[in-house]
């Protein structure tokens, strides 16, 4: 987009237009207006998403794929309609490539326990990076330990960017899978996954992308990325908790063994033989999370209404503004200063523990996250136990960032 086009888009973006859709943003905490800056942990939900969830329960609650009655058919249509919305949003080639899961963690485990189990043997290598969330470390570490395979880790520099040269040098015929985070939850770094996938494919190595933090902030096009698997959670992009997706390329999903056994994932069962259902149902055992799938479809509608490119541009403005504000604070150090970043600001303050920072800010109505953010190797890389993390959504404002900066000054005064 041209410079002019971009600034017009930004001028046109008014978070107040959307804030009214999020009732929770009007509440107070300890008598102060809530400033919700913990969107990377879980974003808030607009009324449109709550309505979709409620409407299913109020007027057509029923099981899917099982009944000939009207309610079941309506539920099935809405449930499968959500799959098509998700397919369209991430530009997958077929809705059969959209596997419903309970979230990013579940999606990654599905790949580790099926594809990983089938294809990784003693002496093979799996590559991940130093900035992965635990859910893209633990399943691979467990699998490698069980199989006698080797887990290789792409190092990161002080800014929190991947060492791509080291990555290229790690690739070999022994590499059986790469798991890489699209946007780091602890650092905010946006990784060049498209280029990394292209490098991996020179060796025919499949790449799984952890897209948990990318979905709310950037346009995701799985065909353009050419990734083999893409995992994400609904609650990070204005949908409900306990629901997510595994995108997988059709040929890979078809070769993979089922993950869990039960109803829905079979075509026929006898004591002699089980014939499994087709993709994606082969991976969706049991009664699914119907209301959450439908609500996720509504979250996609909402994202499309606001416009993901407008969201990305506005959040970038917030990031620039917030980075500047926090840099002006004496004794504050930003952890994660990559060139290409999403709207996440992790920081430490000289001599003040992040939990104390979080507690004082909470008293001011400011919700941030403190801790290791389920990314302990990142903390170890920087030699710190934890950070404080403010993460912005498109409903946040520059005034809220000012309040964050004021709150941090208060913390410093209190502890000095
Ligand atoms: N990160 C955060 O505060 P689940 O829990 O399955 O919905 O998502 C796991 C997950 C996987 N990858 C990344 C990059 C993530 O950020 C998360 C969730 C939250 O940063 C909770 S730890």
C-alpha cells in the first residue's frame, strides 16, 4: 500500500468505534477504569461473538452430523459454516484441511503424536527455535527423548531475532520436521516464516508454524507461506477459550494416523476392523465443541468487519508509541527489540521484580502479564527469571499507553 493509502487507513481507524462492542472494557477494577493490556494471554470478546454462542444455545442447541431433525441440521450447518469461514480467512485450499482442536497446544500435540510418531526415528533431527512457547517445545522434546532423536534449537540474537544463518546450517537430510513460532509471545518478534519454509522445502522437510500470536495481528495466508501445518487458538483473536485449529496440507493429513479414538472419527467399527473417517473428521473424535466453533466463525466475521490489515497498521502505531514511551523511562529495559515486531512490549525494571510491577499496576486498573510467559528458554537466554508484558489489541488507545507509563513511574517511586 502507498504511504498515502496507509496514512488514510490509520486516520480512519478509531478504536472507540469498536470498544463499544466489548462490554468488559467499560468495567472498573479497584475503582479505576480497566486498562486491559493482556491481549497476548487472551483477548476480550465482542458481543457479536457472545451472541453467536448464545443463539446456538437458545435456539438450536443439538449435536452435529448425527441427527436428521431440524435442530441438528441447523447446528451442523453453522458448525461447518464456521469451518468454511476459517478456511477462507487463512486461505487454505480446502475446508477439509481445517481440523478443529481445543487450541494451539492441542494442534501441536496432534502433529507430534501422529505425524511425528510415524516419521521420526532414532538419530533423526527436529528443529525448533529458542523463542518457542512451551507448547512447541514439550511435545517435540518428549518425542525426541522417546525415539532417541535429536532436538536442535535455532539461536536468537540480543534483539530477539532468529539466527537464520545458523538455521540454514542445521538443515540436512536428517531433519524430519521444523516447528517455528510465527510471532513470539514473549518478545513480539515476527519471524520470516515464508523464507524459512522455502529453505526447509529444499530438503523436503515439513514445517509446522505456531500461529497463536500471529492470527490476531497479521494476515495469515497458509498457501502463500506454503507451511505444512499451522496451529492457532480462537481466544487470541476475539473468540472463545478451549477452541482452536490445526491447518494441515491435505496429503499430509491423509497419511497421518488418527490422534484420539471414539465416535465421529470412524466410518465403521467392528471387533475385527475399524475404518476411519475422512479428513478432517478422522482427527475429531467425540462430540465437538460446537458452540465454540460457531463463535469462532463469528470472531472471523468480526475480524473481517474491522479489517485485519487496518488492525495490523493501527497496532503498529500503538507499538511505536508504546516503545517510545517505555524507552523514556529510566531503568526500564525492553526485552525483544526486533526490527519486525507485533504489538507486544516485554520489559524489566532495575531491581524490581515483575510480580511487584504487575501487582502495583493492577491496583491502578492496568492488566498486564508477568512471569516467564510459558517461554522459559527465552528468560534463560536473557538471564532473567521473568518479564512484565503489555500486549495491545486494536481496541487499545494511546491514552491507555500513557496510563501504563504513569503506572510504571508509580512503581519506580514506590520501590525506590
Ligand atoms: N500464550 C501467553 O500469555 P493455547 O494455550 O493452546 O491457547 O496457546 C498456547 C500458545 C502457543 N503458542 C504461543 C506463541 C502462545 O502465545 C500460546 C499461548 C499465552 O502468551 C498463554 S501462556
